[in-house]
C-alpha cells in the first residue's frame, strides 16, 4: 500500500478512496497453514487452518475519484470509514488524505474490523478523539461553516451532548486507545507498528507521515532485514 501511494503521489495523483475493497491480491492462490490460536477437540489434528496467499503482490483499483494535484478538489472525498479529519472539517485536502486512509487500513488488517465504524460526522470525530486523543484546537477553530456546528465555544467537540442516540454514545465509549487496540491483535513488532500507525493518523496533515517517510519507518526496515512477514491475529 505504501508503495502504491508513493507511485501515485510522484505522478501528482491523489487516489482519494483507498480502502480494503480497492486493494486486490494479484493472485488468488493460497496455502493452508495451521492456526494454533483456535484449538478445538472436535478437529482431528487439534487445530483449525487458515488460508495464506502465496504472493503478497497487490493491485489498486477504482480510480474514478482520483485527482491530479492541480485540479479542483471536491468538498468531500473518501469512503466514510477512511476519511481524514481535514476532509470532515472542510479544511481542504491533498496527498495526506491518502496516508490517513492507509493508517485506517493497517489497523483494520490487524483487528478485522474498520477502525471508525460510523455514518455520521460528529460521531466520527468523537471516535477519533477516543482512539487518538483531542483534535488540535487550530484545526477545530478553522472548521468551515458546515463543520463548525460540531464544536462548542472554545473549540471543544460537542460530545456527548450532540450525540444522536445512546447507541452512538456506546459505540464511541467502547473504543480503546490506539496502542491498546493494536496490542490486542499483533503477534510481534507492536511498538514499531503503533508508532507507524500513529504517524499515519496524525490529525494535522502537515505533520502526517508522507509515503516515502512511512516506507523508511523502522517497522518495515526491521521486518525486511529479518525476513519476517507482517502478522496480526
């Protein structure tokens, strides 16, 4: 995914809709390996099996909303669950919105679930704060007219007072902080992976990791030296 972002961004292209559905394996061939985390007395050999792809090569699809850097940028881009905060707040967007989406995808690959499972902007922002901490004040005060309603005076998020339902409040409340969420699922390299994802999910797009910076992160360097595959439960 990082390589794909590098190639696109060097072509001055912003995909704007990175999500698991748009990232496909080149080959459908796989091998079966024992999954020792699920032990069952009912199975003959005492274990379940999981399918692993023979090749990790991927291809990116759906360039329908891809935009050149110099073109006009629409107000809203990205599928909801992978939408960066600057898009929601109407602050304008550029290459960093793709890297935010990559960060969300990496967490989803670990947990098996979308990081921000929501369909409403205020709830989405509240989920971000629950997982990542408070939104920067300088971004909140610059929110455009369509987004300023999500904040109280003083640039504090209008939550939970602005919640639409108790179910919405529970959906936010149950989310763990990002380090805890990743450590629930990662077999190894938790510290490096947490640091990488935190860099990709920085609120301020100016501070967010760029694609080439992400590829140089110790998480990838160490695993390439040791020949260790990215492994999540």
